């Protein structure tokens, strides 16, 4: 088993979403001692922003790219290769202003590549990152699960499903800024979600 862990918190190891992602990875490794792990901390090692120069590089035929464009595409290629090689993807997702972090959005933009991780066909789009199990580790200060304020769950389900990753398990640690009792409850609920997902 090859595990890819993506930490999307701006707080790196101090992020609650990183803590939950670490817990999931620890359970996976305990059940699969031979598993290998690639860990990418998007705060320390961010994916580049999609800007005009990036789009120019990505949409220029490979043989016509400048050295700068070649270098820019290589960064995206490396991020894509990490996902392609993984059997399991574990993603730590904090909630910032009801959305995902900038760091995580830049990573998603880097790996969502037409003709590489998805393609358009006569029957519509087809995701090319199939056969992977995905764990999404949410950490939230308030409680939003199952409400209209939870924009993260449908967005991530949609974008990863679009890329072909439909076997998705969501883990929620909520109410973490609502007092000590709520904090303990939030982590206990996340532990229960992990148990339900992994058995």
C-alpha cells in the first residue's frame, strides 16, 4: 500500500486537521506494516498558484515551452505523479471562512489537469485517478456537518469524484473552538468516524 498524506493546514503540524490526518495514517500503517508513506505539508512546501504564466506553460505544447515553462510544468507533474502513485490519499482539511485553505486549493488546481487526471469524452468528463481510497480529515471550530454552511464536503466530493476518486470517507472533528467539552467531543467523534471507515 502506498499512502499519500496531504496536510492542508496553514499551521502545519500544529493544525487540528493534521492531527486527524495523522491518526488516519497511523491506523492505516498499523493495519498495513509494509505500507509506504509520502507526506506533503502544503504550508511548508506549497503548490504554486495558478496564474497567467502557469496557464501559459501548461497550455503550451511541450516541445515549444521555454525553460521557465518547463520548470513550472515539472512542479505540477511531480504533484500529479504523487497522486497517481498512491493507493490511499489522506487529506487534512481545515475550515477557513467556510471554505478550504488557499494551500489546499492551489494543490487541487495543480493536480486537476485536462488530459492527465481527467479528460472530456463524447459521453462527458471522465476522471483518470481511479481505484484509490480517499480519506478527508476535517477540523472545524464550529459544528457544520450536514448543514448548508458545510460547503467543503460537497465541493471535495465533487472535485475528487470528477478526477475519478469516488471511494471517499469523511472524518469530522467539529466544535473544536466551542470549549473544552466540545473539543473532547469533536475529537471523539472523529475517532468514531475513523473506526467506522477502517473497522
